[in-house]
C-alpha cells in the first residue's frame, strides 16, 4: 500500500534536527510527490502564527521537513496527485496519508 515511513522517530522530533521520511507504494519509492506541512495550534498559544510549506520527495522517495519553531505540525499527501484542470480525468482511486507531529525545542 501507500506508506509514509519515518526515518526520524516521530516521537523524537526537534526544531534543530527536523523530520526525515520516505514515501512508498507497495515497497517502491515514490519520487516527486509533494507533501504539505501545516503548523497548527498546540492549545497553549492559539494566536501563534500558522504557516505552511511543501516538501517534495527525491528519486529515492525521501524528503526532510525543517521546522522554524516548536509546535504541532500536520503532514499530508495524496497519491496519485490530482491532475491539472483540463489535462486528464482524475484517477479512479486516490489514497491520502496524514501524520501529526509535536516538534520540541
């Protein structure tokens, strides 16, 4: 199936080290897949700035997310990606993967 395989332990993520992972389908790496990263509210500071970034997997299906500040983050991706408007019909089957992380200082 479609998997996000953590290369950094998800319960051991720090601002200075980031989070590395690999995306794969049936054990094969998925290259060029964008992963959106959203910063959310951790409940302690609901007014904190929330931003987003996108990282894209390399030829080996690997990507690294770097964080500017501690907090709660959501990583989300879909495979296959939706087609650009007017290019071709969407895939009959699409799978989405989401992961939330608490990033420590």
